[in-house]
C-alpha cells in the first residue's frame, strides 16, 4: 500500500474520464464520527466478526448485520452470519470487497476524483446504519473517502482511502443494470480468465473441488467477456448451498482482478447476469468435461 498525500479533489459522480487524484489529509468526518479510530478489520473484531478469506464470520451478530446476510443470501444461498461481506452502497449500487484479492493492489496513480464519503458504518453504529441506506458501509469508518478508479465506470468500481491504504470495491448488484456491461465494466479490459469448480460456499472460505485452470485461447477469453457484457441482468436469485458452480477470475490488463461465482444450473453470474449455455460450454472445455 502507498502513503497518500495531497488535498481533497472536488467530489464528482458518474461516468467520465477521471482527473488527477489529490487525496492528502484525513478523511472528512461525517455525522460526528472519528474515522481514524479503528481500521475496518478492527471494526469487524469489535462486533465479534472474525476476518477470514473473502469475508467475516461468527456464530451470532447484531440484527443489522443479519439484515445484510439476508440481502446477500441471493448470492451465497444462505442467510446467516457467515454471509456478511465487506460492502459499501452508493446511489443504490452495492459494491463488495473480498478479504483476499489475488490481483495487484491499487496505487495512488489509479485513483480518479473523489466520488463520495461513507456516511455511516455498521461497524460503528449497528442501529443507526441499517442495510440499504445510501452511503452506508459494513466496516469502513464513517468519513472514509471514496474515489473513482481510473479507466473504470464508477458504477463498477470505487476505491476507499483510509489512512495510507486503498481498498478496491466492485459492484455486485445494480438495480439499474439491464445487461452485464452495465454492471461489470470489463469490455476491452480483460487479458486472461481463470476458472475452477466450486468456489466459496460462504464468505469465509473457498470450497473449490478442482484446480484453477487458465482459459488460454484469446478467442475464448474474448467470447466469455462478450457473453457477460451482452447478457441480460435480472434480480439476483437465491442459490442452494449444493448448487453446481464455477469460480471465475477475470484478470484485467492493469493487473487487477474481478472474481465472481457462476451458477451453472441457473446460468447466473453473481449480480444477476443470466448467461447462455455457451458460457458453460467454454468453461467445461478447459475443465475437461
């Protein structure tokens, strides 16, 4: 992680080519909070939520966090504490961050203009920050400043800057998305695709049943990306814990990664992207079926 310096850039929202970042100084406090109090992992520990691979877990959590679990059950197929993910919500779009990301960390040069600031955090105020509130976060402190990510639509990616660290959040649910390209801004940006059977059945860890395989043919990579971009988006569906799935990893040209599960039986990529059977056939060809 890089230390960030400079004054705050003007706040802006929406698409467009990001300008020069200027992210010096402490995050602006919102609603009287002290954002320098704890890091996001400390917020989780304060709630009794244990940080793990791609999420947090414990046997019982406050009611507000259970509401988050219920909302995310459409992804994990179960509405329990293990389903609580690190999320932020802006303009009705839910963004998530896996606790472990194999991609290149974001650096200062990847940041565009300031987009918004976190208004409240479940990690700080479980009663006053209900899930679904605009500018809410799971564990990022109130006042955390959010920035556009250079080269990507803000509907897809936002970066949180807290102290000297940068955290990448990527959309998983957008009620205004009509096709996959509205949700995932990946056209012309993916250089490689990896896939493996299974994937995390809950937020705390993977349950992969096979090795990660690389899709090597450029034509197949392009076909997978095109299918995601052109396919329709519906409201994310609930998925049974035992439902067949693949874990798909999209490597961007800049070294960052988008990881999402693909549920073969319903043809749904996380976020409600409904993919045709051709998508599964390409993956199965590499996996040996």
